[in-house]
């Protein structure tokens, strides 16, 4: 298994945000984490990327335990996090934002190759590379934070609610780009409240409720599961 979360809990004071969560992510797959607001989805991504440290449990990546590592160490190991809320550096240009994504790398040729690939995924970023990031639309800012994450040259990319607040057309555009990123051989952990979108892209899915996994399985099977349909797909 490329990435494993084993019996992991995260507490904020006495409150548990996630409780005894186990999730396996196989190399080259898209894994969807779905669930309502407050279910613990972002906390799981934050724990993987070293922004929260589990109170119990272990997180393993490529045969190595990573739950005591810093966020910088985890980025360098090959896990990139696209946090919720599209936080760009607003006064920097698009190009400068992308360069920030490669902060931990020194291989200029590989960085140039990845920049070219980001511009292929996101032609709009190429057109707007000199524009201040804060003046771009919500959809363009989402593209920029995804592009910035790709600039770290990750094996795994964690995406937190990339479709939130975007128009249906832009959601489809983001979905297409996630497919392309996956087709290039990257592993994706996709957090979404838009369960239909996430499960239609993923191979496997996990359903979270109040900090626990209540259902897991093949994404296609989850799309046809009665409970999932009723609760998350509007019947
Ligand atoms: N920094 C924090 N301090 C206290 N409670 C938090 C913090 N972050 C998240 N929580 C709580 O943990 C639970 C899970 O939150 P979160 O992982 O953000 O859920 P989701 O991403 O599924 O909406 C929620 O009850 C939330 O209020
Ligand atoms: Mg969240």
C-alpha cells in the first residue's frame, strides 16, 4: 500500500475530530472521502500532511512511518496538499505562486518540465502568468492552487473540496483536470461534499460521519448503495 492511515484519531482538546480511522490508498488510484460538513474529512488530509498530529494511530507512506514528520518533510517525501479555501498568495503573480510550489526542490530541469506540464493542464494559468493571483476568479484560483501543488512534483496529491462554490461547468473542468493528473500516474485523495462528482472519478471511496468511517468500498458500488444515494446523492 502506498499510503495507509491506521486506527488514527485526532483530538482538539477533549473533542475528537476523527476517531479510529483506517484508510488505504493504493498507488495510482483516486480515493474519494465523502461526508457532510464537520465529518472529519479535512482533518484526515491535515493529519496526512503533518499539519495535525494524531493522538493515536499511525500513518505510513512508502513503507515509512510519517505521522511525526513536519509538513515540510512530508512535502519533500512526495505528498502535496491542496487545502480547502483556495489560498493563493494574492499579491504575487501566478508564476510566482507556481514557483512557491517548488520551494523544496533544486532540480531545475525537473522543475521546468513540471511547469510545462502544469501549463498544459491549465492553459489559463499560462495566459495569466503575470497577473496578480488575488485578482483571478474562484475557478482560476482553484486551478492555481492545484498547479502550485503539482510544482512540488508529488506522488500523492490531497485535494480538499476542489469543486466547492464553483459553477457546474467549472466543476466539470476541475473534474477533467483531476482525471488528467491521475492519468499521468499520480495518486489522488479527493475530499468532496459533492459525492457524485468524487465517486464518479474515484476507484475507491470512504464515507465519513462524525469522525468515523461508516462505509467503504468500490466507488461504483457506493454510487449504487441505497444509504449513500439517500444521504449524499439526493435519492
Ligand atoms: N482546529 C480545530 N479546533 C477545534 N475543532 C476543530 C478544529 N478543526 C476541526 N475541528 C472539528 O473537528 C471536526 C471535523 O472537522 P473537519 O475535519 O474540518 O470536517 P470536514 O472537513 O469534514 O468538514 C468538526 O467537528 C470540527 O468542528
Ligand atoms: Mg473540510
